[in-house]
C-alpha cells in the first residue's frame, strides 16, 4: 500500500519533528504495528483469505518455528495454548519484545519469507506476487526511514545505514553488482562486514571489508587469467589490476589519488587496527571509522566491477 502524506505528517515536518539523524536502539511501537500491516498485505491474514488459509498459516508457522528453535524455546512467550494462531502469536511477539536484536530478527526473517513466498502461489497469483512482495519491502524501508530508524532490508538482510545518500549511491549499487554467482563470496563478505558493524564488532567488520575487496580483485584477475602469485596481498592485487590496464593507462596519471586510496586506505585501515595482535592494551576502533571504511569499500567495489565490465 502507498504511504500517504497525512496532514499530521506535514505538521511534524513544519515543526521539525521528523528525525534527520538515524537511531539504532529503538523500534517505535507505531512502526511495529505498520510492519504487521505489511505482513497482512504480503504474507496474508487468517481472517482475510479462507481459500489460502493453509498456505498463510504455514508461512507464519515457519517464522515462529525458526525463532523458537534458534532461541531454544518450545513456543514464543505470547502463545495462546488454548487456541494457537501463529499470525497473532508472531504479531504479539513483535509488539511486546524489548530486545532490539530479537526485534531485528523478527523483521529480517519475516521479510525473507515475503521474498520467497511467490513460488507458493498459484500461476495466476504468481503474476502479481512479486509486485506485492517488492511493494511490501519498499514500504518497510520507507517506514524505517520515516521513523528515523537506521536500518534497511537489502539483498535479503537487514543492514545498518549511516548516510542515506551514501547508501543509495554506493552501498546499494555495490550489492547489486556483487549479486551474481562469480562474486558471491565477495558479496557474503561485504554483507558480513555490515552484520558485524550492526553488532558492534568493529574489528571483524574491517577484516570483512578487506576480504571482500581482495575477493573482488581475485575474481577479476582469475576471470582474465592475469598472472598472480598465491597468497598475494591486497597491495599486490591492486598492482596486478593496474599492470593489466583495468584502469586505462592514459588515465593512470590523473587518478593518483584513487590509486593511493586503493593501495592504502582499505588495507591499511585493516592491517593497522584489526589484522595484527593488539598487545596488552585492547585497541578500540570507533564506529565513525568503521562506517567510513564500509562506505569506501562499497565505492571501490562499484568502481572495480564497473571498470571490469568496460574492460577490453
């Protein structure tokens, strides 16, 4: 369903009540209710569709069963033992849960199901199911943004967003370009970096940034059968890409700054802060530095893959 520009929203904007800085520690109750509305539009509701009730029930049952298994429970705390209804059980769990990570679990898992339920529909339903699923995911992301909650559902995962502009211009294009089989490893590492970042594991996030960066270059080098030694460092991989004119030779002088970024920024950030022993004093890596490295990695991956596509 479309998001309406209500009078009350316009008044909030005029008063400056619309958040312009993302928050990460709270999922407002009104947002949770809106997510349940999206479930009704995409997964369905017991009360709305008698003909497809069995399929709808199985989807909700699947989500509840996964959560119970992963949390080591036989049933969610909100279960009605006399008249079990998985849709209500899941909805109440989302509304009542206080642990942020579990709330994100519910949202991510349920929208993974939204992405996958299209194959369960009849032939005629499948014609519209992808549109319904896409609109549901689009509305989820719009609602998160509307509430100033710094997460987005991208490539079947919830990732943390620090800058809307960088997310649109760098992160999403990187994930889209990586979303082919040959770059699967690099995509998993890049998404892994965001997952670590969301959980405050900053050293692990930097390590996965470098892994994704190296994996992307290795794919390009192997694809073109360029000569490279085993156990090659990131800096050496970069040099191989330059030696083989992945970047045209007549541009190399003009892009010294880019080459410096490729050779030093991502590898050095990882090597100096997280790739080696930290001695007797633990090294703290600030969030703002990890955010910068994630965005730099995204921009660099977009550049490398696009350059490879145009390589001759």
